[in-house]
């Protein structure tokens, strides 16, 4: 398939830039074979252009417009000869500036989950991950023999590649990760090579070329733990779950003395009244943190995701029930039986339109506002995977047990 060239002409005729747009699919996918018409749409400035498949089997589309720094997104729609949508994808937001750039858009059938173009090798379980503005950072894990890993990798949603980072100083799995606004990723605890919980705190500087830089922040004996979360509660502030719970701020970690323990799952939203609200969740408890105070809510859940567009949390129980929790009021709206099956250690992530709940060989796609189940689709059979909402509206699923290198992507339909 041909690459698609978008020519960006700046206000000054002597300054131009080209965005080279390429399409990627799941390995071995034939989704583009049925596409007869390729439609490209930009959000800002709004423009749509279509191209028919040429004699060489590809598509050639060029768009020219002022390149004055506007933030835009590109949506790709592949239509079959009857005009039905069979493939789609969207870029993350990027600036139209008079420079040369390359953007890769992953295309797949709408409302599908399929393998990403790259794999998280080597195959391992108990991998930790944390969302970055441009993708996801993965750390550690255990290979099929049970040996701990020191691997660092970053998935980039702008080109759907996986870049290796400088190896961790200590091999470990089930680490706690927290991403700061300055490009530092804090790495706490986990299980070392002997399966013993580690208590060191490190910072990985993702901005240092070519593969990052490690900074030691010392040993934290009170925080030897594995499988916990760092839940954002402010600018570069995080609640560290477990017992005792901690607060990580500016690279310094201290215990919280106002609560004895926090359950491992957690998410954060800005509520409708503007307050940053966190919700650590356990099987029998929901703990809300807002206005610097903890309060216990009724019920519990095995997984939780924040829905930024509504200021609510989606909470998945141990069976087929789910709930929406209002961050501002603490009100709980139950949705019994909304999931197709009960899942062990489900992965969950929410975009502004969808909530994806995955595990055990299937994933439920829920409406983010109502939790109505819109589809159930096949996925790799695994438990304990991690799911992350990406900047382009996709959801990435990786890790889990048994050990795997598979990364999967949920592709939503185009916005109306």
C-alpha cells in the first residue's frame, strides 16, 4: 500500500512542511483488501478528501492548506464498493507546522480488537505499564520460566512502534509506576529475581536520548510491595496503594497516616465540580479521595477506570455487574448483568466514548455514558492484563497471564 502524503503549505510561501501519512494494520490482516474508496478527514481546518484505489492497488491522496500550528486529527475511513465502512483509524492530535513529520494510523474494522503491528517481546507476564501522553511505558515482568525481567519498552501511538529503553538496574516484576509531567517515570517496589518484594525507588528519565536515564531515589523499606498502583491526585502527586499507603510527590515518598491501607486498583478523574478525585477499588471496598480527604463508599470492584468526559468512574465487580460512580457526589449507579461473562482479573480502560472490559478470551465494549453493552468481541485468552486509553481514542491491551508478547488494540468507529 502506498504512503499518503499530506502537503502543508505555510502562510509564507517559502516555508512548507510535509506530513507523511502511512497506514498500519494487524500482522497478516486483509482488512484493506475490500477497500475501494479511502476517505481522509481533518478536524482543523475541516476538510475531507476521497481517493479511489488505483491500478497499482494503492491510494494517492494529497491535501494542501496553511500550516500555522493548528492542532488537528486525521480520520481514515475505508469503504467497500457498496459504500460500507470496513476499515477505520484515527491519528492522535498533532500540530500542522511547517516541518516534516511522519504519522502512522492503525486501521481495523470498527468496534474490533486486533493485534498491534508490534509485539512486546520477549513473552512475559506480570508486566507493569503506565500511560504517557504519546503512548505507554512497559516495565519488567517474568518470562515463561518465572525469571524476572529488567526490560523497558515504550509503545508510541504516533507511529505504532515499540522502542526499547535502558534496562532497569534491578530485574523485577509487578512494579508500581507513576508518570510525571516532566517526563520522569517513577518505579517503586516489585518482586526481584528471588521473588522477594523490593523496596527501592527509581526514576526513569524518558527525555534523555537515546534510551533514557535511570536515577536512584534510595531505598524505601516501608514500601516493599508488589502489584500496587500509583494513582494521580494532582500535578506530579500520587497515592501509592497498599499498606501503609503512601504519597509520592516530587520524587519523595512518605506514608499517609490518615488511612491504614488502600486497595490496589485505582483511577482518577476531574469531577464535574472541578475537583481532582481518585478512587482506589478493592473487592469489598471503594475508597474515594478528594479535597485531601478519604471516605468509604458502599460496594467494591475488581477493576476501575476513570471516564474523563463525564467525571465518573466505571467499576467492574467480580461477576457480571458494573457500576458508575459519580466523583463529585460519591453516588453509585448500579448496572447489574451488563457484562457478558464474569472475568478473573479483568483489564479495563475508558475513553470519552467507550469502556473496554477484557479478559478470558472476550472483551465487552460498553457505552461510556450509560454502560450499555454495545458489543462483545474475541481477544487473546489471558487474565491480569493491563488496558490503557490512548491519545487517538484507541485502547491498548497488553501483559497478563500466561506469559505473552501480544499487544492488542481496540479501534472505535469514527466520530459522527
